[in-house]
């Protein structure tokens, strides 16, 4: 059960990092 929770947390963290990266790309592209 702990392995499932850890894998879910890892997937959620990857999703958050992906969203932050996309937001940063949008911010940087808006400057140009």
C-alpha cells in the first residue's frame, strides 16, 4: 500500500513540475 501512495505522490509531483515548466515557458514567451 505504501508503494502505491509513493508512486501516486511521485506522479503528482511530476505533474506539478510539468505545469510549472509550462507556466514558465508561457511567461518567458510573453516577454518577447
